[in-house]
């Protein structure tokens, strides 16, 4: 996570953790840290950029949609 807005970054990580624990099967495929690391926050001109669907992990559209909602709730 970037140091642009540490409070929002922490809130975003908490939301990602909630998503991780909501879907039990994720714990068999990836660690919590690994899941959070799939969705780093990058900034362009001090504006956070939406995360992209991970190419190397079969996440599923529904879970990725939850990640996008969490991102929008945190950074918008």
C-alpha cells in the first residue's frame, strides 16, 4: 500500500480481509497477505487507480466485484 492516505489504505485492507474471510475456499488457495497483495493501490497524480483483475489467480468475477465495491467505498 502507498503512503498517500494511510487511513484509507488501512480501511481498504480491512475490507479485503472481510472479503477473504467471507469466502472460505480462499484460505485453501492463498494466504490473507497474498490476497491483499493481489490488489495494491497505485496512484496517478494523487488519485488512486482501481485495482485490476489478477491474471495469475483464478478469483472469479463476483469476488472481484466485491473488491471493486470495497475500493470505491474506501477511496471515492
